[in-house]
């Protein structure tokens, strides 16, 4: 369901867009170790309070023509250290570790339905899109490498499913062309992902200020696909306006394969969601509106106009007669100009608070 005025639509009954809580997606496509591992990661995502889990559904042998095409990434040296080691291996081998049989994907999608967890997937070929539609995938993601693959983007957009467009290493012009291609098919359910490159990403490449810029340019929800270690960048992304965060999860960060090092382990996922929700509460509203508790606390520490000495009835008040003391429940100091020159009706003793009823 799309609301064009607010650039909001729903996935699995959950609204995505400005004015709504950040939609939290856990990425398990590169980190699962098979069907049972994928199910466990989905369970962890749901128990943590996530809204969706994402996988990658495609044929690696078809996608990567060169079996020796190298891919470089970093892994933890061991589970007891944050020291990194650089690894290079054939990309095809990496992608083959992520592959499941079609029946396994069906079983996994059924499991996600049973626990009411939205199922997202990256697709690479028309057949992948057809299969994802068949099993009831909630949203299709276009990989950053395919941001200029317009025939494929248009085919995915025709499904009417939400399209998540990854834009890592894409120029603004390429993003514009891709978004126009999706909208030309009558599909306005678009989420643009700001995705820094690197496995893991380096701080200098993250550029979180791009998030509000992308939102302004394209008038659609913007997601942050986090490739950094920990969750600091996700919190910062929420603070600058991200409508969705996508964070990779793993059963073991020390697994010697791509993306595990920058992933969250199950023990961390619940706190990750809690911190995002706490951040949203703390962000509050753009206008400063004081609560009743804040007003009472404010009045307790502010000051009121008091008599600094005995003031007889008929006395005309001068600044020399005035002192300022807590609490601030009487005449406030910023209204002193309304007090000076007034006449005291009845005697006021030194230290007593002046009230408007004391003055004529």
C-alpha cells in the first residue's frame, strides 16, 4: 500500500517511511551455512524484534562466468581477537556457499511466514524474480552491481513488489535512471539503499550525510545497508533519517568467509534493536514541546521577583527593592519592566514573593 503524499508504504503490514519507526532488516544471505542455519538466523531475527530477514536467491555458476574471478575481504584471525586478516578467493566459491535448492528456499519462506517475519531476497535473473513471486517474497532487492541493469530492474518492477535498490558505488545519475525505470513500470514502492563499499567498510567511505540528500532527491524511503563492524553507524544513520537499516547477522563472527566479521551474533541482535528504538524515542520531535514534568522542574529552578526589604503600603517599586529567588512560580524576571513603577497595595516583608495581586 502506497501513500504518495508521505512516501510511505507497507511491507507485511509494517509501514516504511518518515513518521514511522525504522524498519529493521537482518541480512543472512552471505552468512547462513545451509537451510537449518538460515532458519536459526531467521528465528534470531524475529526474537530480536526485527521486521524482516534477507537472503540472496540466484545461480552462482550462471552469474559468475570466470571461475577464478578473485574477491578480497577480511576475516577475524580468531574468535578471541578483533585483529583482521585479508583473504582472497574465487567469487564463485563464495557465492556457492550461499546457494540453496529451490525446495529449501520454499521451506525457508514457509518458516518465515510461520513466525511472521518478512522475507526479502536479492535476485539476479528473470527466473529468480519469477521464483520469488511464486513463493510470496515480500520485497526484491537489486544488487549494487546491477544498478545499471535496466532490463532486469524493469522486469522486477513489473511484479509490483517493493523494489529495494542498492546504490553502492553508483553515481547520482545512475540512481536517477534506475529509479525512473522502476517508476515507469507503475511501481512506486521503492526503497533506496545507501550502502558503503568494503567488507568491512571504512569510516571515510560511509558518508551518512548522503541519506537525507537521497531522500530529498527521490522522495522515497531510504535505507542504510551497514558494512561496518558494530552498530554505531546504524544508530547514526537512524539519527540522520534512515527509514530502514539492514544489518548482517551470523552465528559466529569468526567464520572464515565474507561479511561475518562485520555481522552481529545472536546475543547482540536484541540489544541492537533496543538501541535503535531508544534512539528513536530520544530523537523526539523537531519542535521543542515541554512536558508537564519538564515545566514543573523548570519552575522549580527558575526565579521569581521577591522583595529584598520591607516595603510599606503605597511604596512605588524601584529596582533597588527587588531580589530574584527560587522557585519560579511567581512573577518572572523577564517581566520586571511591568513591575517597576507599580505601587504596593499592602505591606510586603523582606524576602516575600511579589504577586500581581500585590500591585496597582
